[in-house]
C-alpha cells in the first residue's frame, strides 16, 4: 500500500535473522522473504519492513521510536510473546483509554502491545 507521505516501511536491527523470523511468525503471523544473508523483509496485515544483521538494538530509552502493536486479547498476546522467547520489560499497566505492556524480542529490540479498556 503506497500512500503519499505516509509511513511505508520500517527497519530494525537483528542479531539472529532466523530466530527473528521464527518469533514474529509465531507471535504476530508475519510473512518473511530472504534478501541475502544479512537482510530479511517482512509483511504483516498493514505494514512492510525488514530486519538487517546487526548487534545494535532498538530501545526507546536510548531515543529509538517505540513500535506499538494493538491486541484485542492483551494477556493472550503477552503469553505468546513469552512462549516464543520474548522478554517482558514492562508488565501490563493501565493508562487513560487502555492498558499495555512492553517486551524485548529475541534480538533485544523493544516493542509494546496495547488494548482498549
């Protein structure tokens, strides 16, 4: 989906591309395509992006943007994250209009998941 002047693609660092594919396929049903030994592209329901081979991580406490997923079943999504090797970095908490948690993927990149209350 190419919409003029909209966010079109996201890229993240990844220490382990195979583990990345396994994690995001199992938890969020992403599809992947390999573009050589140091890059994989992904497609989810609404966005495309990629992971490049790197020892760096995306961490909002160090100034990186925080990517936030939406879930209709927050606790179930949290259970899937843990079951597939993710680490909960901030437990579920409430905020005006909803609740969310933060997690680190298998590479140490920070993400969040929220739901409406």
